[in-house]
């Protein structure tokens, strides 16, 4: 076996061992090792009315969130990605901000706006509030994916249609049908992410399945019931991804743009340009600017000092753990991405599927699985240290860096690596001298995405953090129970700054070093 | 009459076409010939309205359709057909769907659509492939679908961008004969782009070289 096979197989094994094994352990333990009680948890759960209520709530939250993000995200993605709308880049950046902070922070911000009393507050705590918050959090997922998908459409296909009809006809007849499988994939992703979200429903006191699993685990310390409550989450995730594999995989058109004169044409909005800008600006104002402006309005220098005093250590830990997690994810993602892109091992497709499955799986399931697997005296070096947090990050977010690596590698002609191979360079040398230098921008971009996701992570961190190692999102969540609203606002501001400042610096660096 | 009047086009500060002038009479066959990168495709795209000139004017008939930095008449109102170099057949539609799209967009009634699709499929001898998707067709069949899609609108002018460049010589010869036959029968103006001098000569039209835009001479190609 050569170094290439050993390294790539090790990466695949690491993913299976760190990510998939805990999920299998939790399911196996709930059925096999708890004696008859194990099955009785399932029996009890399925016989109660509560399970159907929770499933109904989960389906309502994720279904409505998906429909609304799709309804707003598709036109917005087209406008921001292809039209001559003024300030497109600024609007895109603004719409992306809610995705960069823990979702429950948005819930807190809206609470600051709507207040504790009155009809709006009553309406907010429940399904409408959950949908509103998750809609603004996951809207950028659809918007950004639509923008990326539109870039993959061969501009000639649209131009061929432009000769017979205007842009509305081209979009209806050609562009949207071509990207539709990808749009459905984005919808599926939003459905699964909102189905697995527990911070927002928990804050807004709306019972959904992930909250049930978390409560059984951390409040009642009932491992069997928590494990049983994860099963529907695993089944829904698995079922949704299986549907994607069966129905969408073969319907995705290969639409690489060709190298020819001119890129994709810009859609001229004409006289409607400023009206459309007004509408998009209004949407941005309501869903992004308003909550964050309210946050700034609630913060004073004194509350920031207090926040730093009470959670400064958590902030520093968050930054370290996120940086360490992102670095490990960049390495693991590079190896997995290389494996998948080059189909280097026979089971490359399974590796990709496992990574995507783990990403889509609710964090409560991975968290409970990690505890089930590592909570033993012999494995205290993992369970009792920040290593358990890093394992959680690797399990949940490997798909992000592996998929970004695949995209980066797709831009490099294979002949470049083959030329080095013919010249006698070993695989490691080829990686170090050819592939990594050419793909570094993609790897750096992957690192930044992974950093943000590790930093904003609440679900896994909340379930597995060792004593004395809580992260900022966890500290905010625990302080919310009895902290003043000014303190919570200051903590949320620190969280936003911790997410946005490194992203702005990294983004500026990537732009600065962009080839001409 | 089509007229390019001192047309220039720059991409990111680099001239793709510079001071290009040319007139084409109705029903004429014009071959734009020149090496890759000399701006042949840009000329077609300028005429189709898919890009706007940096300087100069373009006329179709008496109507000014493009001016410096301005698209006066949008592509769908120029009555042109375009066969792209990579054909640009819509992969999510059948052959019939590809042919029908433009007719539907222009509000052609159902009976007329059916009649024209039948007529065009018969003209390019693809009646038996109406339900196939582009990915299921051979290279020659795809080429004929692209031609049929451009012609079904009954355009006054057909623009062809290296339409035979990816085909084997035998098929290329046969399709070239088909194109000439269709032009004779339907009477449209043909503006044909190629980098192949033999192909340009075989088309037997007015040859315009874009190597040196000032050198434009009927029936001769600079060596």
C-alpha cells in the first residue's frame, strides 16, 4: 500500500470512527444493551400522543421554513446573482449575516424588538416565531446556492433563448428548470437544518423532536429515552437524503460554463430597477438590519465590560476551539475531497454520503452519540478534554470542507498533477508542490467556512463540553435564564464580532490575493 | 440590408473587434473567416444583440439596433436565428421542446406550432427523434436540431458560429450541403463564421477576413 492509499483510507476511517460510529453506538445501545427497557422506550414513545405532536411541530417548523425560504430565496438569488440591481454585493453580504451567528441569537434579537408583552410577543413564542427566525437564518442558504447554481449554467443556453423571448421567458423556460434539481437540493438542506435545529425552538418554548432528545438527555438524564427520541431524527435525515440520491442525482444537468467570449449576461431590470431595489432593501432591512440595529441599541459600554468579565474566558476558548476545529477540518476535508474528486478509493461515494448524512443529522444526535461512545473511564482523555468538542466539529462539519475541496480541485486540470507524476514526483510531493498551492484559495475558503460553523455551533457544544470548557454560545444560552437583557445583548454582540471580524479579515485577504 | 458602421468592441480594455464595417444584402451568403481570437464570434454576438458595441453603430434594415454602449433593439426583436459553436441545445427539453420553445414564447397558436415542427423535423430528417433529449442524439443529429431550432422561427438572417467544427469530415461535408440547400430553398441571409479556409471557399459566398479588418474582398481569402 502506498502513502496515498494509506492517508486517504485513514481519513475515511477517521470520518467513520469519529462521526458514524457514535450514531451507530447510540442506536445499538438503545436497543441491544439496555435490556428490555431499551425497546420499551421506543414502545412508550410511539404509543404516546406526545410523539405525534412533536413530529407535527417539527414538520410544521421545517416545512414552513423551507417553503418561505424557497419563495423568497429563489427570486432574491436571481436578482442578486444575475441582475443589474444596485448594491448587489452589499445586499448579498447583509443577507448572509444571519447564517454566521448561532440561530438562537437571532431569536434573542427579535425578542428585543417585539418585547415581553402584547400580541406580538404572544405570537412570537411559538410556531410563527420559530419560522420567522429560521427563515431569516436559512434564507442565505437558498440565496447563495441559487447564485452559485446560476453561475454554472452555460450562458449560451440562455442566449439561445434570448433570441426568441425576454428575460422573464428565459428564466421560466431555461434557467430555472436547469437549476431546479439544485434548488430542490437547497430546499432539502433547509428542511433538514431546520428540522434538526433545537436552540431556536427551545428559546421560543416550542416543542420539537430535537428539544425532546436534548431535554431527556440533559434535564432528566434519561439516556434510553434520549436515544429513542433521536431515532425519528436519524430516520427523517436518512430518508430525505435517500430521496435526494434516488430522484435528484440523475436529474442534475452538467452545466459547466464554456470558455468563450463574454460571461453570463446581466439581466437589465430597466425602469423597475429602483422599485425592485426598494423591495429587496426593505426585506433586508426587516430581516437583518432591524434585529442587529436593535442589538446595537441595547448595548452600553458598561454591559460590554460586564459581558467580558462574565464570559471573556468562554470567548477566548470559542476562538481557540473554532480555529483548531477549522484547521483539523481543512486537513480532513482536503483528504476526503481529494478522495471523492479523484474517486481514489472504491468506496468514495460512501464517504461522500456519510459526510453529507452527518452534516444533515441534528446536532443533538451526534452529541448524544459522542457521549455514549466516549463516556468511559478509559476514554477520559477524550471525554474530559476539549478533544470531544473537536470530534463533534469533525463529525458534523466534514462535508463542508470536503465539498469545498472538491470544487477547488475541479478547477485544476488533472494533467498538471499527471505531469508531475510522469516527472517522478511522489504523491506527497505532488500534493505539496502542485495540488495544494493551486487549490490554496479553496482550502483557505473552506477553513473560514469551517471556522464560522465551529464558532456558531451550539448543539454539539452544549451536549459534550467538558466542565470548565464551555464555549461562548453555550455560556450565552445558560446566562439567558437569569442574565439581564443588556448583558445578553452585549454577549450577542461579542458573538457577532467574533464571527464577523475574522471573516472580514480573511475575506479581505482572499480578495487582496485574488489573481488578476 | 445589415450594416456594421465602424464597430468596435472591447473586453476589459482589450479590443476584440476594432473599427469593423461591413454591409450584407438580403439573401446574401457571407463567410467571416480568420484565426481563433480575431473577433469573428464577437461580430455575430454584436449583430444578435447579445453584446453591445463599445463604439460604432449596427443597422438591420433602416433601423439602428445597437449604438455605442446601447442595446436599442433587444435580441428577441431582431428576427435572427443563431447556431452556436457548442450548439447550446437545452438539455432538459426534448427535440420537440427545443423547437417549440421559441414559437410558444412568441405566442404562435398550437396548430401552427405543430405544423411548423413537423415541417422542420422533416426538413432536417429527424421526425423519428422528436421525443429524444439532446444527450441521446449523435453529434450530427444535434447539429441538425440546432439548425432546425434556429430556422423554425423563419428568421430573416441566420448566424452560424463554426457549426461544423466538431464533426468528422464526412458528416461535415453532408451538413454543409444541407445548409446550402436550406438557404437556397428558404432564402434567408446567412452569416457564417469559420476558421477553416477550405470550408469558407466551399460555401461559395462573400468572404470577409477578420485578420485585417480593412481587407475585405469578395471571393478571396488572404493567405
